């Protein structure tokens, strides 16, 4: 099931890479710690966010580790619980995916660093 959500998402850039055949670029945000599923305390819920563009120059001023806010109409895919690979707090993990195809470079805003 896929949902469309208008979201301003705040995160840190994990990676920027070429898409398939070099015709697009993808910016991946760092994944935060899993949250406890309110319906099942043994299930951890995580989110992965990716921003796509066909303008291969769109991410040229961005680098890994930068903090950004991205505004747009996100496609949200609901994951299914999968068994945990290691023993720990959770027995299963559910990973949801958020994808955004941006049309304007202005949809990405750099968060300024605090001055001492």
C-alpha cells in the first residue's frame, strides 16, 4: 500500500549517489533509531527517506553530513515485519520507506549551523 503525504522532513544527509544509468540522482537521509511499535512492543519501526531528481546538478551544493529540511509530496510505502538479524531489544523490524521526486531545488533547505 502506498500513501501520498505532504511533509517537511528534517534530517542529515547519509549519501548522494547516481541513480540508474546516471540519468538521475538520489539523496538518502540517515536512518534514526527504531521506535517501539505501539501495537507490538517486540517490533521496532524504522523509516528510510530518499529524495530523487532528474536534474543531476540539483544536489551539487550538498554534502554528506549536512542537515537539511525537504518539503514535498512524499510517497510512503508501508513495510512488513521481518525477523531481527541479531538478538536485541526487538524480535522483528518493520521498515517504512519515504520517497520524494523533487521538481525544484528550492524544496531542499540547508539548516544553518549554530554559531558559538
